[in-house]
C-alpha cells in the first residue's frame, strides 16, 4: 500500500497518512508520498479544500528514528511550506496522537480538528533534540508562556489542552470528528477559489509585515480581487440570491 493516499470527491482532496505500523513517522517514503500528494492537490483546479488525516492510532510520530529505505525528496521544511503556501485550505482531521515533528504537521494545517482521546507532545527534549524546525509554524499560534512550558517539559497534553494553547482549532468525540470536518469543509467550498487563496496568504503574511507595507500590499490585493471575474460572478450571484458558480456540484 502507498505511504499516503489521495482521493478527490466533491471538490475535496483527502490525503491519508497510511503507515500506521510505523506510527506515520516521517520516513523518506512517507515524506515523498505526502509531498507529491500535496503538490497534486494544490495543482488540481477541481480541488477546493484538502483534508489531511491518518490511519491508525498515531497521526504522526515525527522524525523517523529507525532509518529509511527510501531517500527523501522533500525535507520537513518543504512539507510545512507546501502546506502553508498551498492556495488550498488544508483541514487537519487528527485521529491519532501527535509527537515531535508530527505536532508541526498538525499545526501547519490551516484549520484542524482533533479526536478527544488523542494526545499531543513536543517530546524532542527528552531524546536530546529540539523542536527547532516546527517552532516556525507552532510559535505563531501559541502564547509564549504555553510554548515555553510545553516545549521545555516535553510532556504530552490532552486534545482539550492542545485547543486551549492554540495549536488546534476544535476537539471532537471520535464518533463525531467526521461530521465536524464535513461541516467545516461545507463552509470552505462556498468561498471563491481565488478569494480563498488570497485570504489564506493574508493570514500567514500580514502579521509579520510593518504596518505601512501591510496596507500597501493589502490595498493592491483588494483592488485585484474587486476587479476579478470571480468577484463579478460572486457579487452577481449574491444580488440574485443564487449560489455562486464555483460551488462544487455535489455541494449545491
């Protein structure tokens, strides 16, 4: 079986981390498959949102400490950047534990739901390493007090605490997580594809910009959006009280 699978239906691409016996550790094989599938989903015009989920009781155990049969084509940095630079919204359906680099993969999702029985932990310090690369995606989501405590203690925390500290958006009962993710995705596909891509870039880029630069850039972005065919179509549909033309047919 492939290390990750990709399935597209109703405008939604589902990528499944599919090495449960290896706790979905970031082996060369899994990273290569995940990177290829993230690229394919991002390039597919039919895809409006991506759901990233897992087989087995571990979403991702982070670095592969046992050695890898396949040489990696992508680094962890490449994977995190593919997720955050993608023009598609990536929704994490986290149905397993996250440790080490796996916390970074979960945190790099734009919106995320974690199953209530799962734990999450920055376990790196306990094996003599640091959550270095993933800090770039985790720290912007966390208060410094929480980040210091969790990264320095190496302890595993509950799904509820992971939401409290801002790493994850929602916690859901294991039996309800599919419905919760479907509810989120149903809202996402109502947004115009270009508008969604632009809005995602605002979330990641604006906070680090000086104010004047942010206003300059966002003014250009706003003008381009308002001048687009997508906006004309969306505004016309709104005026006629109709669904916008970009809704996937299965969602109408």
